C-alpha cells in the first residue's frame, strides 16, 4: 500500500531492520517511538547515515524517546 508516513512503535531489533530496509527511505515522513535512551542514540546515528533528518525528538521522562523525521523522498 502506498503511504507518505511510516509510524513504528516496535521492538528495537525490528526497528533497526526497518531503518536499513529500502522501503523506509521511499516514504516522506516517519514517526519512530518506544526507544530507550541508548537505543534512541543508535537509531539517530543509523538515520544520519541515510538521507533521513530528525525534525523533532520527544523525551518521555528520560526513559522513552519518539522521533518525527523526514527522508526527503519526493512524493509523486
């Protein structure tokens, strides 16, 4: 199914696979949620290796983190 947005609140290992898959970078926007501090740093680093840009980070009491970002993908 075609979509401009990916929302993922999934296990860290699954999220790592999602980020490295070619499908995520074809979407314009993403929301990644449920990340612990060290996991959030790892995901942010991995996203920086692609064309993805984190627009906003929500810190939930210093425990869980949520990212809103864009891949820069053109939507036809």
